[in-house]
C-alpha cells in the first residue's frame, strides 16, 4: 500500500489540534493514479477534500 497524503496538511483552518494530517488515502499501486491533490478552497469542514483521479 502506498500513502498518497504523506505529511501534507489535510486539515482546514478551523482544526486547532497539533496533528494536521491524516494518512487515509492509500492505493495498492500508484500506476493507476493520474492526479492526486488536496483541495484548500472552499473550506466546508475541518477536513480538506482530497481529489483523486484514477
């Protein structure tokens, strides 16, 4: 399994705890991943949306 998030900040500004990432985007092979990104705007919760194009 490959973690796509790594140490990237996946939390919005409303999240105040010190750990600001979540390792929950896993794929068995990165060969199928065309694009992965973390959507910063708009903020709709304390988690940032993850964009995954397979």
